[in-house]
């Protein structure tokens, strides 16, 4: 009586090595709809953190002083 379960692993190649997904480097650009969809399914605490981060960023941008170089 053998009670071992046979599992199928799609990430294992024929020689026994595991194929891992490639890491993402740099910036990943998402449309506003994709960003909103990602935010909808996050837990409430992460939604609150994203909201407060947005408020802090907006306040920082309003306080910022932009100076333009003058030509001599």
C-alpha cells in the first residue's frame, strides 16, 4: 500500500533543475486602470498606506520651489 501522492511540477525541467521566472529590473509601466485594479485587491492597511503616501507626496510637491537658470 503506497500512499504517496504524485504531484506535477511545471517548473521542473527534464534534468531535474528548476526553472525560475526572470526577475524584473528597472521600471514597470502600468496603465492607470491596472494600478487601480492592483490597489482594489490589496488589504485595507496597504490601501491606507498608499493613500497617506499620496497625500505626503502632494504636500511635498506643493511646498517645492522651482528655480529656473537665467542666461548671462
